[in-house]
C-alpha cells in the first residue's frame, strides 16, 4: 500500500475549498428558506417579497431615500463637485483583481446573449477609472466628481447590509498631496452634521497603507502577498487576534512576524508612529498634513489615528479612513475610502494620475439615524397643498382649470379622480392624503365665479364654519383665513 504525502500548502488549499463550499451550502440553505417563506400563496399567487437582500421602495420609503440623497447632493455641490453617472452593467474584466478581496468574489456576473462576460457593478471606482481613461489628456485636472450609484454584492445580509445598496461616491483626481483627503473628510463631516450627528455620535479612523507597507518591508515580507495581508489586517475589528495570526500564517508568515505586525497596528497616535517610522516618513508627513488641515477646516476632533485601518481593497496606496458609530448596536463602518494613485496602470495605462475618494452607503446611515430618532417626521409624508373636487362630472373641466392655475403658481395640486357623487368620500380622501385644502367646484358657486375652500389643517378645535369659506376664484391663491391672519 503506497502512502501519499500531502504538503502543508495543499492542506491549506483543501481547507479553504471546504470552507468555501460550506459557506456556499449555508447561503443556498438560507436562500431556500427565504424562498419558501416568500413562496406562492393561495391560488398560485406570486411571491410578494423582493429577492433576498434587495429592497422595494414604496412612496414613503422613496421619500426617505430622496431626502438622504438630497443631503448627499447638497454637500457635494457645496464642495464644488460635479455629478456623473454610468451604466450599472460593466465588463466583468473591470473588476478582476488579485489579493483575495471579498468584493471580487461577491459579484453578480454572467454572460450576455452576445457571449460577453458582464457584471452588475459591485463598486464605482473602477467605472470612474474607465471614464478618466476615456477622457484622456483632454480632462482638466484636478477632477472633483461625485455620484450616487446602485451597487450589487452577493454577501450575507444583516441589519445595515444588503446585496444591493446605493453609495455616495466622491473622488478627487490630479492632486498628489493629502490636502485632497482633507477635503473629502470635510465633506463626510459636513454630511454627518447635516443629518444631526455629532462627533460624540460618530468618528473617523484614519491611517495610511504606507504604514503597513513599511512594517512589512522591515520584516522582509514578500511584496506579492501585500494585498492579501491588507485583506486580513482589515478584519482586526471583526476577528480575534489568534484568528488573524492564523490567517497570516496561512500566507506563509511566522507567528513572530505576525505578532510584530499586530504590534505596529496597535499604534494609536501620530507621535508613536513618528517614533516607529521617523518624522520624514511619507506616511507620517501625509497624516500630519491631514490633521493640520482638519484643524483649519474645524473638524479635527472628529478624526482618530488608528494604524490598523488599511481597508480591504487592493488598489489603495496611501491615506485610508473609515467612519464608525461611537454608540449603538451597529459597529460596522458607515463609510470608507482613501488614496489609490496607481489604479490606471492596472488597466493598461502608461501613466497614472493621483486619486483619492470614498464610498458612503445608504443602508447603515439610515439605520443609525433611525436608532437616534434623527429622521424628521415630515420626511416621509406626502405633500399635497390642494385637492380640487368636482361636484359632478359636468364640473370636472372647471376643476381641471383650477388645478392647472394652482400648479402654474407652484402649488402641489391634484384633482379628485373618484366618483364625484360621493362628496364625503372625496373630503375624507383629501384629509387622508394630508392635503392642506380641499377645494370644491360646485355649479351654483361657479356661476358666480366662486369656489368653496375647506382648510383641513387649522386644528381640531376649529368649528366647521371657521374652516370652510366661499371665495372668488381669482382669490384662490391669495385668500388667507382669519385664523392664519391672527397668527401672522
């Protein structure tokens, strides 16, 4: 009987394959359970739940999403950024990178009918790099662009983490100094402030990839495993130290080397970093400039130096950062980003352009705002100024003329499309949709060039004759009830 010797490397590879299979099996089981739960009902009715990990946006949720997006737009524009967009479907090749990144393993990808390998974008930065390359030398630098793309990743869903999400991206191209990162960090803080969060609620951890690179160089760690090492170090806040050391050992690093790496990653202030690397080290100078400019901007107290912040994406080359919640249940990163100066050459360009940026997802921030009751109550309300009600079908044309007049004046106005014979139902509908006024177009009053206006939001204590008025139709935009006149 012959004996086959299995190398340590083969054993590790076999274990990794088994773990991957187990994860896939678990995900498949979870999917089956969700499909069964959301399966067909009586009479063969279709499943009513969205695909696992995705979201529906009925009007109330859509208003909340648009409110958050309006904050993204306002901050970006106030910082002088221009908006761009691109197709959600990209060539799969755009995202293929080495380094063990989870993001490249979580893509929704397939071949289209022409046989081209395509993917739903898992992130926006590669698309932006493609656009920059497309512009070529005609592009005026520096570039300050932003977008709010929808991104797709097949990953385990938890509170604040979905398989589809929207992500506010802001990027600056053409600036070598970390003054660009300081500008981006200022925008993040401005967003937090605009939604009511303070430096007691959230903070931003910051470091530089050059710190870890310097440590690995001193320890003679091969450059070819740098990206994979970053992916493992990026899990320090999620895994026990022994598990991190175990994963580093699987890359071929000794236990002692792993311990030394973690010791350097435990540095918590710039002074200690300077002692470890020297005052003239690029990472030290970059970070000192960021903190100096942050003080000038007025947000330095939001920043925390943390050497263990490296970010999991392989293309980062310098300053990196993550925003996090200081309180509450959600301890995941709210947003993150950093410098990626060499991304263009990975796509075949003969020259690189310095660049940095961040991605800020919509899921986590909304959960945090809900926990802190910071979402304004009126955000999800349907705003209707006037509902115009025709007394009967013969008065519908007249009602439409009033609606047109109101809309032209800038008011949010609608005409009641239901059965006009049921006037009580029409007024009840006006109240339920939150209209400020219900305007009845009746034959007798219309012949006198008048309309009936009922004010629905003057308070529960007001009597019927105090909220309903007959006014000339030319005064429909200017009439103010006595109660409001008194308040003024």
